C-alpha cells in the first residue's frame, strides 16, 4: 500500500538535493506507487521522439520524475522550504499547515 503524501498536485515545491537543487516549480503529477513526483521545469531530460501522425519527430525536452524525499514544500509566507504538518480545525476539517510559519496550505 502506498503511503500518504503531504504534497499534492498543484503545490509549489523546492528541490533540496540533486542536480536541480534550489529550483522550484509546481507539481504536475504524483506517482504514489513509486514515491515520485513530476515537477514543472525540474529534472529536464531530452527524449528522441519518433514522428507520428499527430506530432512531428525530433529531440524534445520534458520533465522526468524526482523522488519525493528530494523536494520540500514552499512556505506560502516566507517562500522558503518547509515541512508540512496536519491540523484539525474547530469545525472538524483537516488542513495542511506549514511548520515554518504556521499558515494553512491551500489545496
């Protein structure tokens, strides 16, 4: 069974290790079984694309997956990497919070 991630599609994350350390981008896709993410503009690879009826061939650049342990959520207030926590509101809703500032993270 795949673990529960605190990073979701659409979140802004910062790369904290690897060749793209310091870059940030939006999460395009979460691959739960592999513990990996696809982040916009991060871990770009060149792929040789064969020509098809729908698209032309050539060398294209696209995002590859990155392990979830190599990224950190970006704090909505300070714009720095932060850990994510869970908090229950008085009305019973469960929300994600940024540990650095205590602000809620919009889903």
